[in-house]
C-alpha cells in the first residue's frame, strides 16, 4: 500500500550494533545522529511542502514494558529540529490496536497480524512519510499506509532506519 520506501542502513555488522545500542540500551545520543540522517534523506526527496512525518504507532503496552518508544523519540527530535531547520512537521494521526508483536511472528503471520489494527485518530495528511525503526517484511508500513489511504492520504512514503 505504500508508494515508496527507503531504508538508511542494513541491519548487520556495525549498524546492528548501533541499533541495539539505541533501541535496547537507550543510547539516546544516537537519536540525534539518526534524526540527522532522516532529515538528510527527506531533503533529498522531491516532496510537497504539505507532507508530514507520521511515526508508526507503538504496540499498546510498549511504553510500560520498555520505558520508551524509540520511534517517538526520533519524532520529537525531528519536531524540535523542524522549528529551526525547516524539517517536515510531525503528525501523530495513527493508533495501533492490541495485536501481537511483529517481531515474534513469521512472514505469513506478519502480513495478517496488523490488518485492521492500525486506525486513524485524527485528520491525516495528504502526503505522509511513515517513520519506523526496522523494516523486515514491510507489513507494518503496509498496514499503516492502508489506514492512511483509507482515511484520505493520497501518497505514502515509508522511511525506516534499518532493513533486516
């Protein structure tokens, strides 16, 4: 359902260590590095000014379990940068209903696990850049893009830090 996707790093070698340090050890200093790379990537695209960054919503309970949401942290950094650097605004217009964690599932179950589990909670942008940390099968981006398009978004680009 998404129109295009870009990934910044492979999930291997030194990059895997970077993600592990950021996501699981809460090395928030890496967030600034990742946010800068996200801004650079988006600036290289030719997208309309009305485009908005839409963070992929976390699984319910994630904040309680992990103490933070690494995608939301990036969204906040991008918002702060946007005020001075012209980065796209962030809009949190999606919610994830209860479902299994994608990382616990195989390929086929990942494709069906989130169907109908991502819903819009406010007006959606005409052009969206979905932001997530890791793309494995693209199923999460697909589910988010489907919800956005059903609610009126015309074009959805995906942008992930890592591809596994």
